[in-house]
C-alpha cells in the first residue's frame, strides 16, 4: 500500500540532527520555577499523569442518569487501531471530554461511536459490536456503559499493551508504530473522504523563543501523519507563519498549543526530555 510505505519511511527515518545546546540541565529546570514564581506567585509544573492505564481515558456522562450508566472510552485501545485524524476530523469528535454531544440517538443513527460500533462495519476483520439501540440491556451495552461493573470488558490495558514497547511513561506509541506492532488505520470506507495523497513538504520544527531553551524536537511531518492538518490548524495553532508565535511552556501546561494533546493523550508534559532534547528526565 503506497500510503503506508510513505508513512513508514517518515516514521522510521533517522532522527533529524538537533543542534547542541550548552545550557546546563539544572538552570533549565530551575528556570521554570523562577519565572513562574516571579510572574504569578504560582508554581507552574505539569501535573503528574495518572496511571498509564487511565491516561487518555474519557468518561462520557452527559446522559448518565437516563441510560445504563456512564461510558468509558479508552484512547490506548482506539489509538492503536486508528489515527487521531480519523476520529477527530472524519468522525468529528471534539478534542474535549463530553463536548461532542454523543447520545444513544446519534450512535443509533450511525454517528459518533455508532460510526464504527454498528454491528456491521468490519474493522479488525470482524463486525464491531453495536452501540446503543432500543434492545433491552445486553452484555454488549456494558462493554461501553461499564462504570461500576466488573468483568464486562474484553480488553484490559495490561494484557493488551504487554508486548508494546514502553518508555518513560506508559506505551511508547511512536516506537510501537515504527516496529510495526500497530498500524493505525487512517481511512474507513463510508466514513472518510478520499483525499489526494499528501504533498511531500520540507519537514520543520519549532524554534524556541529564548536562546537558552533547549532545542525543541518536533516533526511537523510526523505530526501530520498522525493528526492531519485540521486537528492543529487553525484552532490549536492559528498563526501559521513559522517562527512568529511563542508557544510558552505556561500555555502548554494550561492545555494550549502542544498541551492540547501532550498531557492528555500524547506523551505527558513532564517528559521534558522528549521535547527538549538533552534535558534531564524529570518526574516531579
Ligand atoms: C476511535 C476514535 C478516536 C481516536 C482514534 C482518537 N480519539 Fe481522541 N477522543 C475521542 C473521543 C470519543 C473523545 C471524547 C470526546 C467527547 O467526550 O466529546 C476524545 C477526546 C480527546 C481529547 C480530549 C481529552 C480530554 O480529557 O479532554 C484529546 C486531547 C484527544 N482526544 C486527542 C487524541 C489524539 C492525540 C489521538 C491520536 C493519538 C486521538 N485523540 C485518537 C475519540 C478518538
Ligand atoms: C473508528 C472506529 C471506532 C469508533 C469511532 C469507536 N470505536 Fe470503540 N472500538 C473500535 C474497535 C474496532 C474496537 C475493538 C472491538 C472488538 O475487538 O470487539 C473497539 C472497542 C471498544 C471498547 C472495548 C470493549 C471491551 O470489551 O473491552 C470500548 C469500551 C469502546 N470501543 C468504546 C467506544 C466508545 C464509547 C466510542 C464512542 C465515544 C467508540 N468506542 C468509538 C472502533 C471504534
Ligand atoms: C460503543 C459504546 C456503546 C455501547 C456498546 C452502548 N452505548 Fe449507550 N451510550 C454510549 C455513549 C457514548 C453514550 C453517551 C453517554 C453520556 O454522555 O452520558 C450513550 C448513552 C446511552 C443512553 C443515554 C440516553 C441518551 O439519550 O443518550 C442510553 C439509554 C443508552 N446509551 C442505551 C444503550 C443500550 C440499551 C445499549 C446496549 C444495547 C448501549 N447503550 C450500548 C455508548 C455506547
Ligand atoms: C501537531 C500540530 C500540527 C499539525 C498536525 C500540522 N501543523 Fe502546520 N504547524 C504547526 C506548528 C506548531 C507550526 C508553527 C511553527 C512555528 O510557529 O514556528 C505550523 C506551521 C505551519 C505552516 C507555516 C510554515 C511556514 O513555512 O511558515 C504551514 C503552511 C502549515 N503549518 C501547514 C500545515 C499543513 C498543510 C498540515 C497538514 C498537511 C499541517 N500544517 C499539520 C503544527 C501542526
Ligand atoms: C510536548 C513538548 C514539550 C514538553 C514535554 C516540554 N516542553 Fe518546555 N517547551 C515546549 C515548547 C514548544 C516551548 C516554547 C517554544 C517557543 O519558544 O515558542 C517550551 C519552552 C520551555 C521553556 C522556556 C520558557 C517558555 O515558556 O518559552 C522552559 C523553561 C521549558 N519549556 C521547560 C520545560 C520543562 C521543565 C519540561 C518538563 C517538565 C518541559 N519544558 C516539557 C515544549 C515542551
Ligand atoms: C494534535 C495533537 C498534538 C499536538 C497539538 C502536538 N502533538 Fe506532539 N505528538 C502527538 C502524537 C499523537 C504523538 C505520537 C507519540 C505519542 O502519542 O506519545 C506526538 C509525538 C511528539 C514527539 C515525538 C515525535 C517527533 O515529532 O519527533 C515530539 C517531540 C512532540 N510530539 C512534540 C510536540 C511539540 C513540541 C508540540 C507543540 C509545538 C506538539 N508535539 C504538539 C500529538 C500532538
């Protein structure tokens, strides 16, 4: 499949060289304390993420009172099978918990969860178990409406991710894809629109605003493969001209810019080193 090989080439290619920085690790970490304390007498540090099995878990409970109870949606399972783009662009899920307005009706009409969970669309070689319908509560209902119920789920984080490469925190998703352990699908017949293949463009990173900040590892090209364009532009990164905006660490920690994904679904912000090459591994 040609798209897959392009994808594979970009994701497995040798890392781009990242300019050396002489900034001492201590100053680097200390700076975020000092700057933030001076600015607002508040310490801005990324929160420690929850247990890896709960990272990226969304509890859907807008209608919990009217149905078989709240619904648990896990990114670890779904992102291993599909790209972010497929769900957040083609299917149209919001990038914010409980903002989409998923309901039994939308699911039964084939939108939202029901776009895949309809009992007929074959994904993974078998039809995907159906979402809400008017049939009386059955075992399949509890696979999603699982809060407070035991042994209703077939997948557990531990068993499912046991063989995946692990990193500083939880699964190293980039490595899992690079080694071919996961091959997230970007196109589902009937849900996605056929697009012209992506034009190859020169890859680029984000240049730090301050000269003392470690160079930032960010591949525009790799992010495009996972996220498409629409997930980032125009909402998360409106200023499209390179090098003009300052994506401050404070804003990131508050969930803007990089923090719209990192700290929620993509690797968490306290893994400083993964973005600031050469920074110390630091777990607050
Ligand atoms: C199978 C579909 C699916 C895939 C694949 C998927 N998401 Fe999501 N995502 C959702 C749903 C559903 C929600 C919750 C939306 C709601 O509650 O309205 C969500 C919510 C989010 C949120 C908000 C979480 C919060 O706690 O506020 C972020 C951030 C996010 N997704 C990022 C990603 C990223 C990054 C990827 C790819 C690595 C990804 N998603 C892949 C379906 C998906
Ligand atoms: C892009 C397709 C897609 C979308 C959209 C999607 N899912 Fe899934 N989901 C799957 C597939 C495929 C599986 C694996 C099914 C299997 O192996 O039986 C799955 C599995 C699950 C499981 C695991 C059940 C278990 O027994 O462990 C839950 C829970 C789940 N989905 C909830 C949801 C919810 C809630 C939504 C909507 C907010 C949703 N999914 C949207 C494709 C999707
Ligand atoms: C693939 C996941 C999934 C499955 C399976 C599923 N549901 Fe749902 N259901 C949802 C989601 C997501 C919501 C919205 C949850 C919220 O925000 O409170 C929901 C909401 C509901 C509601 C709340 C009322 C409303 O108007 O939205 C009812 C009732 C309901 N489901 C019934 C069922 C029944 C009955 C079954 C089994 C036949 C079932 N659901 C199976 C995902 C699922
Ligand atoms: C993960 C988020 C993300 C994704 C996905 C993404 N971009 Fe960007 N894009 C950025 C960031 C961040 C910048 C700004 C870099 C800066 O300010 O230095 C940028 C800058 C740009 C620029 C200005 C670059 C320049 O040369 O001045 C263009 C054009 C652009 N993006 C187009 C795209 C297109 C087209 C896609 C999809 C093929 C895409 N972007 C996908 C984050 C993203
Ligand atoms: C997801 C990537 C990412 C992670 C993880 C990350 N940073 Fe940053 N950091 C950035 C970006 C992007 C900038 C600002 C780039 C610019 O100047 O526009 C930045 C800037 C900074 C700055 C300079 C101040 C500023 O606001 O410009 C400091 C200090 C900093 N980071 C410290 C840290 C520390 C300490 C950690 C770990 C706790 C960390 N960063 C984790 C992406 C990240
Ligand atoms: C739309 C969601 C999204 C946004 C916004 C985003 N990322 Fe990512 N990023 C991802 C996903 C998904 C991965 C794959 C690895 C993972 O999920 O842990 C990733 C991987 C990375 C990687 C490792 C791969 C690479 O590019 O070399 C770095 C470094 C990174 N992000 C930095 C950043 C920085 C810096 C920003 C802000 C300028 C940013 N990201 C914004 C979703 C996002």
